[in-house]
C-alpha cells in the first residue's frame, strides 16, 4: 500500500519536472520578441476595452501607440489627459492636453412638450423603429426613446428618464467613449467639451423642419428663428437648415442666447446661479439700443 | 386542385378577402392633391411646374431624375399651390407638389372613351417610349419603373412574360376586381408586353381562390382570339406574388442570388401594371389613378375605390365612414408586408394598393421568448435562408457572416415572423442587418470603382 503511494508521487514529480523543462525550453526557443513598452502602455491604460479610441481594445491601442511616430492620432477618451500623460512618459513623446468631453443628447422633446401622435408597438429598439417610420411623435428628428444609447453604454452613464422619456447622461460616469454616438440612429448625441467646471451651453434640438412645422410637433423645438444668432456677440452660433448650433470653442458662456430663445431649446448646465432671463434681456436691450445710437452717429 | 406553386418555404395565412364583392367605384375628386416626387424606386422626379401654374389632368408635373426614375403627371386639374416637403404616411418628409383642384379638365391627348382598342402599334420602341412617358411603374408594390424592366441588358433574352395576378397578400382585392372589371384591358396590356419582349409566350398567374377571375380571363382571351397568352391557376401560398417565387412557380426556374429575373428569361408585371400599360399605350392615359382596397373587419363597409394619385388618406377613409373606434392600426398595403400609417394627412402614391384597418386584438404582438430551435422560420423562408441564424448574427453585428449567409436575398416577406412560435422579432432584426450589408456592398463597389480609376491614371 505504502509503496503504491510512494511510486505515484515519484512518477508525478518526475513527469512534472520533465514537462516543466520541455515547456521552459519551448518558451525560450519560440519566444515572440515584443516591444516591452507595449505591456507598460497597456498597464497604464484604463483597461475598459471600450473601443472609444478607435482601436479594438486597450492592447490594440498600446501596440499602435508604440509604433506611431507621435501621439497626435491617439487619444484615450476614458483615461483622458492623465492616462495620455503616463503613456507619453513611457514612450518619451509629448502630448497636448485635450479638453475633456462629454456626451450631450441634443433633444429636449420631453413627453410634456412633444405629444405622442401614435403608439409604437413594435420591437423596442431605436434602430428598428427608425427603419419603420419617423417615430411616435410629430417630430421626425427627435429621440425615439427606446434606449439604444443606454444599452450601448458600457459605463452605466446613460439612463432613460421615465418622466421625460429622454436619456440622461451621468456626468460623473460618462467617459466620452462615443459608443452612444454610434448607437443613436437619429444622430442626436454629440461629444462636446465639458466646459469650465462643467458649465456649457448647447442647442438641444436637431429638428430641420421649418419653424411652424417644428413648433407644432414639439413646443421646445428649435424653430430656426435666428434670434440667438443676432444676440450672440461672439459669433458662436451657426444657423443652418432651420436649426441653430453653438460652437463650443467660441461660446463664452454668457447665456444671452439661452435667455432670448423663444422656445427654450437652448440649455445651459452646471452654472452656479439660475438664469435670470429678464435681467439678461434688459441688458441686451440696453446694449442693442446703444449700438443703434452709435450707428446713427 | 391546382398544383402550381413555388418550391421552398411560404406560409398560408387566412385570405380574408372580405372586400371581394365590392366593385371598384370612383372616389369623388379631392379638394387638394399632393403629388410626391418619390413614388417609385430610384431617383426622385424633378418638378417642372412652378407655383401658380395651371395644370390639366395628365399634364407632366415632374420629369425623371435619372435613368431609374419616372414621370409624374397631374391627377387633377387646378392650380399648383406649393412645392415643398410634406410628411408621408410614415412621417418622413418628401417633396410634394400641392395642387388645388378646379373642375376636371383632361389633357386633350387622352382618349377618355370606354372603347377597347385592340390594335397594338407595331413599333416596340415607340411602345416603350409611351410607357415611359406615361410614368408607368410596377404597381405590385415595388414601383420599379416599367420601361427599365422592358429594356433587358444586352445578351439576356426574355422567354416568358408573367402577369402577376396572384394577390397572395390577405385582404387585398383590387387586382381581383381589376381582373373582373377590366379583364379585356389587362389582356390587351399583356399582349402589348408580350409583343415588346419579342412575341414570347405570356402567362397570367391567378391564385385559385379567385375562380371567377380565372374563368373570366380565359373567356376574354378566347373572345379576343389571342394566342400565346394562357391563364395559370396557382395553388394558394404566400408569398406567391414575389417575383422570384412566381418565376419558380410558373417556369420552374430559380433566380440566383443577386440576379435579375431576366437572367432566367422571365419578365414579371403586375395586373395593375398591365392595365396601366394598356392605358398608356392605347389610350395615352398616364397613371393618374389607381384602385385601392379599403378593408378590415372593424369597418362597417368594405370598398374598392378608384382613387386619383395624391388623394389624402383621410378622404379615402371618410368615404367608407371614417376610422371606427375599434381600429387600432391602419396599414398601407397588406397585413404581411404593408406599412403602418401614422399620418392620415399623407397622400396616396401610385403604389398605394390598399388601406387596411385592424383592431387591437388583430395587431397584438406576443411578447418574445427564447428561440427553441424548432426551425419553423427556416421551413417558411421562401428564399431558403435561415432566419434564426441571421437574427443572431444581426444582433452580433457580424456583417461578413451575414453576407456569407445571403441576408441580402431576404425579400422581407415576413414568413419567418409569421411562423415563429416564440414571437421573436426576426424580420425587424434581419431588416437592420440587410441594410447594413447592402450598405457595405455598395461601399465596396464604390471603393473598387475608385481603385480601378486610380489604377488607370
């Protein structure tokens, strides 16, 4: 009995040693020479493998970054500037800091302002819905509300607000990877700079219909009236195809457009004080009067 | 019992032809018509009228915007009120010409008499030109410009013209009524098509649930003394009216993946198209009206209406007493392939063949459960595809595998969805994947063209 146990242990031990040796030799002989910096860069990455950088995952990003002559075409939106600084340090490159971005859903057509005109009873997917028809409200540009963007977000940063029927972005969790941008069949979601202390202005509407049509479908649609363009003193607003767009790089966050917008389709977030529309309107009035007088002189 | 049918797949839904005894009656002229510039497959037509112009019935309102495109004629007489985007029945904007109706003045070139003209012009080129100028498109649903179909690419030869009178979709009866009431005209139209394609034999395929039509058309052919045109009684099976299925059923030939029917020597035209061909060639009458079945169990009366193109849908429904309380869904077309209507202010187009009103109980969709691998969808698919597999690949977004599994051959007939015991939205997903694959194929073709040009230089 004892001898059987001893023999078994002995054989297994010898086998183990021999096979380990074989493995060691094979590993030595067929070793793939790889740039050790790839591993280092990969370790510096967040490891979310979200694909937001445009590569298949963090390792693919690392492999490409190591080979690249500079880091201009490489940016990890999830890790942001900190990660890129670490990657640059490993590779000995310089990297310019990028303004952190965030996903902005450009539709503010909540259930209250955008009444339903029909009931959708098909498969609950925005993409499927978009192939069938324009949607269950009068607006053929707005959010379809089936939550394809929520399903696409790997970071749990998006959720549907049952009250408004629109997706809400959790600022703390959004990494601006862009998965939701690709998921939305109506192309509503845009990556915009987060802004100083998160303060930013945006037109939350992409309705290209003419004013009366847009207004009929949704009370807070952009009707392309152009008041914001006339109001803006920084030339930050473009009006094209009956819809206004605020250029985030030119916007100085004065909130004048927001105060003047007749439908309330311009929204500002994270400002310390709520917008006093009347005060701002008064200020604009005085300024425009002065300008008029100056022009007469 | 007729045995003629296609060889793979298909389903047999209840035919529900409750409007079959309703003769086609003309709908009174609407106060305004809206003529969409995209009433056909291909490039949208370009308007040639301006706001304020007076137009007569049959006058050209828009010219073809490309080779695969069609003329659009005014369906009424009156004044052009506006040209601009208007929402179609699915709520998507399309460019429309709005015409306020004044009287009913017809273009002088149109022969409005009821006399049957049997003498067919001998010049085939002139016939095709007349069909083109008449704005004739396939009225079976796809609205493919007919003159393009009648000019097969060099090297291909037509061996048989098939006139599609299957009307395999449940509920629809407008083709059946057309066969009964305008049988002579349809047969002359068939004779014209057959002559254009080189005096080839012609088969008028009618499903056996329309025995009156089969008998009537046989009588008409005998009366007119046409040779080379026969009526084939088909076994009832959906989607028999699908082009490739009908060719299989009539000729026993299968059209290959991605190939056109002409590759097996067939040209298929719908009954309503044959009538439109007759009107365009013999009467100089372009497509200005079409018959629309208005049906549904919840409607107090059924109807087949002769409707001017561009009539608002609301007006058609008002003619049968308005939308009843119990109607939950309005569908343009049949229940299998039709599209849900969300905008009753939208107007009809040339291809509008039916308005179907269904109740909540009739349209309710069961909640989806897991696939049990029963294979019913694969049995039902008339294109020999595997819908359960395509569904899975579509969800995974594997375009290469989808293309390898021939998703681009899907005709979106809905047999898979109809047969699935687990209520899985197979077609919804497949349609998405098909769109993506077709997009990828097109992108590849464009890239190949660009590469070839770059190589030349």
